[in-house]
C-alpha cells in the first residue's frame, strides 16, 4: 500500500494482475485478518492500482 485515505487506497502490485478478478475484493490490512476493507477497482496504471473502499450492505460508496 503506497497511499491510503478514508475513501480508498493506492496499491503497488508485484507480478501480473492479469486474470485476477478485481472488480470487488477484500483487502486484508492485518496478518490476523482482523482489519480489512471491501474494495472495488478504480484504476490501473502499470504496477499500481487504485481502489475505492465500499461501505454498507449494498456496496454503495460514501
């Protein structure tokens, strides 16, 4: 994780992201899995990706 804000984050990915289902996924923020965020892919730029954090039961932003 290279940058984080309340609404989302910028992640640096090692290796290829080709073939990964990144539309919606969980980002684990601790080794125990106790801290996580539900995310959706916002953008891809080389080996960096941007994600929006999803909130609520219906995946609405905000």
